[in-house]
């Protein structure tokens, strides 16, 4: 008997079993981790295909969590941060357990509330080399770290830089009560005297208005370039092995 060749048919959409959730190309989905104790994998759907035996496969492009990257999780990585990798895969559609939203960095910082299905992505990640695009981002505060959207920051109304309360020996409560903040450097130079401008104190959602984020070297002004060009975040240190997603 002649074996029937698997004829593949591209599907416009497919419903997650046991739900009414419709998945289409371009959607972001959660896939069951091989170890049930681990959080689900996150991927972007590239294509949905079924064969003549109605096996539905999904072509995905993986998002990596910071801990799955070669450099590991760093202090400035947000809890809901993902990297869009160049790692493509084909999985059974049945491993999809839900849908999620991967926001841009900017739209994530503007969310009123962050649900379990909300993530954000500001870097592309090269799985083979551990490299990131962009490979440079603006840094803030005395600690010269990129912005972690989970952290409260306060903006100095004089120099417009953003600061972590803890780096300035302030408590979160003190900062939340402030109407104005002037960092010690500006306070010492007295430049802000008579300045009536309101400094904003928030989860730094207005950050991108005063600083470019993420930076790209072409759009940086000279001042910013000189300040930031010595820092490259994240560095592509090649320590950890990436998780074996393709072994599933
Ligand atoms: Zn700091
Ligand atoms: Zn200042």
C-alpha cells in the first residue's frame, strides 16, 4: 500500500483546544513548558499548518526570557521582559495553552495595569551568539543602569535625569510624597533656583520624552553619546548555555 504523502495546508487560524481563543499568524502565544514546573514558553506564531491527517503544527519564533539568554537576567531586566530571538521552531499546535500580548517597551510603560498575559520586548536576541539588537541603550541615575520599568524612578527637574530612590538614599514613600525633586548635583550647583517647572514622579512612563529609548547610535545627540557610549548593555558575555527549546 502506497504511503500517503503528508500534504500540508496553511490555515488562516486555529482554535486552542478547550477554549474559544483563535490563534492567527502574528499572534503571541504561550506554549506548555516541557517541565510543568516552569513558566510557559512565549512565541510569535509565523504560520499554522495542518497535514492530511489533521495534525496541526505551528511555526513559531521564540521569545527568550532573560534567564534563558547567555548573559542571564540582569538587574535592569523587567519581570515581564522578553527578547525576540532568531530561533525558529515547529511545534504541535496542541502545546499552545493560551495567548498573550508582547508590548513594545513604550506601550508597556503606559499600561494602567499589567496582567499575567502582558509582556514587553525591547531587544532582539541572537540565540547563537548571545548578541542583542540594539546593543546599546541609554542609562540613567548615578548607577548608570538602563531603565527597568518595574522600578520606581524620580526625575530631577533641573537636569531631567531619572534616579532610583535607593541610589539617592531616599525611601519609596519619601519619593511618592514629593512634588519636586532636585538631585544633589543640581542642588549643589543651584541651577534650579526659581524654576517653576514640575518634576514628575512616577514609574518613569514619561522617560522616553526626555531620553531616547532604546537608543540607536544614529539618533543620539553629542551629549548623550559621550555619556553613554562607554556603556554597552547588555554585554554579550557567553557564559550560560541557552535552554534546549529545540529539544522539545
Ligand atoms: Zn540607580
Ligand atoms: Zn539633577
